[in-house]
C-alpha cells in the first residue's frame, strides 16, 4: 500500500490543555536539614576513623617497644669462656667459710681460734679459753656452726704456720720473736701475760705478716680463703664478750 500526501491538515483543531503545575520551590529548609544530616554522618565516620588509626598506631608502638627490649638472639655457638661466670667474681660475692683451729695435746684442747671473714674484706678472729666447749664456740659463729674445723696437734700447727716464718709478737715489755714450732708452747705457757692476750697478739702479728708478705699465706685451702679475705680489709682479734681470760 502506498501512502500519499492528501494535502489536508490532520492536526485538527487546537484544544485548551490544562497546564501542569509544579510544586512550589519552598524555602529550602528540607534541603538544609538533609545536608546537615549528611554532614553529621560524615563527621562521625571521620571521628571513628581517627580513633581506629590512633589505636593501630598505639599497638604498633607498644609492639616495637617490647621487641626493642629483647636481647638480640645469638645464632653463633657460645665459647666456653662466655658460658661460665667469672669464678673470682663469684668468690668475692660469697662469704668465705668460717675456720676453727683447735689445737689438741694428748686429746686435751689447749687453744681455740675462729676466723670470721666478711665478704667485702676484713673480719674478726675470735680466741677462746681452752675449756670452751665447741657448742659455746659455735654460738659465737655465723649460722652457729663452723664450715671448716681444723683439729691440729702441735706439729700440725707448726707446719700450718711455717710459710710465715718467725713472727715478732708485741707482748710484755719487749716483742718476742716466735717461730712456727714455738707457737703451741707460746699459746699455753704460763707467764705474766695471760694466755688469751698472747694468742690475740700472735694472730694479729701473723695476719700483718700475711698482709705484707703474701707468700706467708698458709696452704690449707679453707684457712687460706678466709685469711685472704680478712687481710683485704680491717680486722680485729678479740675475745668474745663475757668470756673469761685464759
């Protein structure tokens, strides 16, 4: 079928069309409220984000601090030198043993002396009357016991003191020179000066000799350890309080 132009106006007569009414623009309050809500929401999200960032930073800082305090791990094998503490430092930190010298003649005690060093150097030598029991002696010692007790005959005492040689002992009107094999008799003989005073004078002079002449140190290990510490500081040779003279 062919469409042809008839030349007629097909638009027809115009009719009155009612206008389309648009809503009033209003005063903009609704838009401002919507924008305000959006701004508040954005501020809340920004605040939450800042808090989260701060928390993460704090955790990382703490982790870094703790890890920084940890010593570095040594993956190399440790040598024997670094595996053990210095034995000299350990010996200086611990108090040396108490040594009790007990001189015996035919089963009868004739003299008693206790060497009480202190860890930092120095100490006390206590001398006791011959009739003092070991229980009474121990009451005057640290921990109420002697860590080492040397029970000696006259000849044993002489050998123990031999490295010091003859010692000048200031007793009486003039000093007396006492050889190692004379010490036992010097401790027990009767005279104008009582026995404990002579013993105190000898041990004080003997410690001075060891202090001035290290080769005078006795070779018995426990006594040598105690005396080495005593002569490093100030020492006292005394009779325990309340003890009667010899």
